[in-house]
């Protein structure tokens, strides 16, 4: 069954500040804060549609929910949907798909999905494009092809990725903020919605981090899993010192403690601490993972399916399994197709641990769905719906397409 068309739609959705959606942010999530307001948050530098933290070098963030939605059409009229995670500049990803991935993919047979990934990957490898935007672009198309295969065979995608390893997917809800009491309240409201696990996104110094973790643990008690993402804030020695202090709060994992490019540093942190180190939302292919897994630089691997594709994530998870490394897929600021693809991956992955989710952002991300796709009681449930298990409302989607930047 031939692919006759590949389209990419850069998406931009207004972010409701009271329902902050992008759980990969880490510092601007107090629910009463809006962009630019006077508060206890670090000063931020306004870059128009984007902003950065003025006080130190951190990620650039969008004031909007942004992503790239991909549509693949087959010769039998089947439509598959995918997503390339694009928290900033979805026009870049969409242009790569239109100019490069489209001509390499048109006329291919959908059942050659891994061969298509390989052809696309190798097409730009010699020029050094083996990660970043180019792999994001390939990954969105890959997810759309897996959706089209499922719809063609009338099977859920997880049945094609190895089958159903579990009937439900445990989620953790991502929250953040700077005021310990407010963060603890957000954790409690997550628990009230049925979550058994919450993750804190913090960008504090060591004392500030410990203060918030302590307040949250006190509020939620001992039966809830508590993860902590510190967004690469520390150097190796600080990370070890922090990790030792966190042990008494029974932190489930410490995520991204320092610069991930420093693989020897990651190894040192993993070896020094009893708390598992979770890492890897920025890695995109199995080729990036060999040294990390061989040297056990991560205790928990966090592939982001809208950056790896389902093909790439399956490969990464299989290699991780060789080393007894569990997989906790990252979703972060990904859109609703990213969420649905990650659910399919999680059902089909033997060494799956827990999936990231944003309870607060899910409704906003779902505005171009025909039917709601919501977690219940902190879980997604496996269904027999074909493909990714969701339907796109194309009219609604059109209303969120960003203006071309060129
Ligand atoms: Mg993270």
C-alpha cells in the first residue's frame, strides 16, 4: 500500500496560563502566574513569541503550545496521523518534512516502515544531521505511518509493535513552581484526580530544591511516588550532594541532574547515589544510546516518542532491556498525538516503567480531536481502537495552523 501524500502542519495554540500545559518547563508553573508578572520567579527575557531565563543559560520556551502534526495518506485513502515534537519553531520541522522527508517517503509501501525510517535517516547522515530537527521530522512521519498501518489492518498500533504487555499505563503528573506550599497543593490536587505519582520540575538552588521536595513529601505522605527533574541545574559534585540529601525523602528518581553531554559525569552520579538517575529526553536514535547503556550512564531511559518515532523508540527500548534499564517515556510539551503514540509504545514495551503526563494541559492539547482522549485515575487504558486510537478533527486542526515564517 503506497504512500501518496505527506503533509506537515505547524501548530500553535494559545496557552491558558491557569492550565499551564508544557510540563517540561520547570519554573513558570505557579498557577497564578502569567508571563511577565511581578512575582518570586526568576527574571525572564522576552523574545517576542519566546522567552528565556535571564539569570542563567536555559532552554528557550514558547509562550504557546507548539508542535508539528503530520498527515500521511495511502493509495487506499487511509489517513495516518503523527507528530514531531516542536516546542519552538514548528515551521522549521514542517519545512524539513515538506522539502526532504516528503520526496523520500512518497510512493513507499507503508509496511516498509522501518526501511522508510532507515532511508530517511541515512539520506542526511553524511552531512551530520543525525539528531535534532531532522530526526524530529522523520519521527513524526514514522508515527503517522504506524497509525496508517493500524488503520489499514484494523488493529491498534501496539499489536503491531510487539503486542500487549499490559492493559493500563501508569502515569505521573508533571507539576512545578517556586512556592513550596503551592507546589504541595498542586501535588495534592494531582492525587485527588487519581495519580499515584507526581514529578516536580524545579530550577532552584540546592536549598530551594530540598525545601520544596520536603514540603511536597510531607503533604503527600509515603505512598505516592515522587520524582524530581532539576533540568541540568548542577555540576557533578553538586548533583551527588543533592542526591544524598534527597534520599531521606524517598525520591523515586532524580532526572537530568547535570549536563548530559558529560557522560563520565553521569556515570559518576549514577554510581554515587542509591536514587536512580533518569535521563535522555533529548536523545533520538539507538546510535546515541550505545555508550550510555554500555557504561550505565543512566539508570532509567526516557525516550520521547515524538523525537524518536515509534521505530526509534522500540529500538532504544530493546537495547535498554539488554542492560536491565527500564524505560519511562518523556512527553513534556508534546501534543495529543505524542501522548497517544506514547501510550501505544508503553503498552507494547516489556521494560516500560511509567509514562509522563500533563493532566493540566491535556484538554488544551486535545482541541483538534473528534473525541476526548483523557487519562482516568492516573492511567490510560489499552483499547482495541485501530492505529493510535484517536481521531483528528481536520476542521479544528486547520484553525490552529501557524502562519508560515517565510
Ligand atoms: Mg525532563
